[in-house]
C-alpha cells in the first residue's frame, strides 16, 4: 500500500513538472545585453528582445561610443554592471536584486575594494 502511494505521488509530481515545463517553454525567450567602454565610462543596456543579436546591437547603440563592446548577455532574467577602481564586472540573476548583488560581489573580489553599480536591466 505504501509503495503504491509513493508511486502515485511520484507520478503526480512528474505530471505537474511536465505541465510547468510546457508552460515555461510556451513563453518566448527574451534577451538582453550590457555594453561598455570603461575608459570613457560609457555603458548601454538592452532588454526584452526576441533575438540575442538584436539585444546586443541595441546595447551597443545605447552605449554610444564606437569602442563599446558587449560585456554581458542575459536571457529571461536580469543583469547588472558594477565598476571598481581597476575592473568592471557583470552578472545575471533571476531578479534585479540578485543580479546587482552578484555583480557587486564579483567586482569587489576582482578589485579588492568597493564598487559602484552602473547599470541594470531585466527582460520582464
């Protein structure tokens, strides 16, 4: 009896997970990007594009410096860019707060000191 109950629970959980997976996959992917040219403190952010290429092109346009480069790409979430004395760092996260915390932590680790948030973007 216990074995049959356990099997029924596993089947129910698997069916629910499959339904959730289909629901998520039916949602179109949304892309974003962060571009930067650190020497001039130029940066640009894009979000909610259907194609990663378009998100990258828009981030470069927003950066508005011909030497800007895409430094981070993200999909279905958020991203942030932090800058320190020597280096910048970008990171993704499920939320703005998570992306900002990760970017600051990476930046502070690589700079051995404090950093400042420059930009963030979310696809939803």
